[in-house]
């Protein structure tokens, strides 16, 4: 990893190394029994696996609550809990007529029964009382998209009393003027309710982690080639020129843990964009031939980067 005497730059270099490790992991994602067809991308020294330890400083000072223990949130909770950190999680209350069982793509990992669970929906004021007192927490992580009309009163009543708040975002919040445009944290945001809610939180000290396309285990529901096949079969009109940004879930978790320990990053938006590939790269990588794939420009195509200075 690159070194610097500046604490902020050391953190930036660390985050950049993680996005490179996500790319290294992506190179392993191909269909079984097919000939290797690696994507050309940089490798991170030491391989593509995230650091397995949890900082000792996270083992005290109150619990961390994960608001939304879905596909990423449950994995973050499992990692923290496994490292001896006090964790609490929430899920939206399931309607009586509907099971909590989700499809593989959205299904969270099982969590220990000893881990405190709370039914919570930010849009339903009567569920807020189910949360632990904010004074008992050291941090909160919001993993879902929030709306201004919900997050503003929730901040005033609850989150402003929590020492550290981190919010997950999506790179879809960025305004893309030209297909293939490079975007970073200085790029203007689209005027969407999600972006407005995130900016409300950021202006009050929350760290906003802006995440690109997430992938996971090679043969799982979020393996790169599995996702590509589902996307192709959905009837979507694919362009081989579209730029796709992808980041491994392990890197998202590692960056989250580091940022929870970095109060100097309060009030910042930070991209975790992984590495970008063209749709042609991914189709070749997965040995997927689509007659319907065209050469047209895709208005959502962008290259996500991180501002380092």
C-alpha cells in the first residue's frame, strides 16, 4: 500500500487499495468448466481478500446498529459480531400475509439468535420506539434508500444523538451528462429524493458511502456472471459499449469499518467504485453471446472514481 504522513491521505490510499482488491476478486468470476478468460485489471498486493480483523478500538464504547440487515447489512453485522463488536440490526416488519423469506439475490446471511434484532421502518413512526436508546450506541449505519420526509424527523429525534452516522448510497445519484463520463465526489447529484435525503444527513455530519455495482461469491446469486445472465434475460437492451462499475461486498464491509473509526471523515461523500469494465469485457469474460447486444450509447454509462486530493 502507498504511504503518506497525512492521516487523511493514508485513509484514501487504503480505500483505493480495497477497490483494487475488488477488481482482483472479479477476475476469478467465470462460469465453471469454461476456459479461463481473465479481465485485464490491476491486482492489489496481497490478493483480493479483505482484512479479516476488526480494530480493537471497536470493542467498546457502545453498540453499532445496522439499520437494514439486508444482503450487505447482514454481512456487515456478521463480520462485526464475529470480531467481538456489539451489534444490533433492524428489518422492516413483515406484513402478516407475507413471509420474510426473500429471493437468493436479496436474502441476508443468517445471524446468531443472540444478536439483538428490532423491527423498524423509518417511514413508520410507531416503530421508532422499538430501537435502543441512541445514548447506548456508538454508531449507526443506514443501508437503505431514505426519503427526506422520513429521514429529517428521524434525524431530529434519534440520529442526531448517535456519535457516528454512516449512510450507504448508490452511484446512480450522480448526474451523467455524457455516456462514459468519469464521475467523482465533486460531480453534481441528480435531483432525486434519495440524493436530497443523503445531502441532508451529510450536512449534519453523516458520512455517505457511495457504492457501485455489488458482487459476491462466484457461484452465488450475486456472482458476476449470474447477475449478467439475469440482466440479459430480463429483456433489457444491452450495449457492449456501456461501462459497468463493480465492487466486492467484502471491500464495502472493510471500508465501512474503517470509516466508522474515522470521525475526521464526518460530513463527506466517499465513492467506493471498484473498477470499471465495458459490457463487452463482461460478456467475453462470462462467455455469453447475445445477438441482441448493440453498439448504441447508454446514457447511464459512467466511470466511477475517487477524488484523492
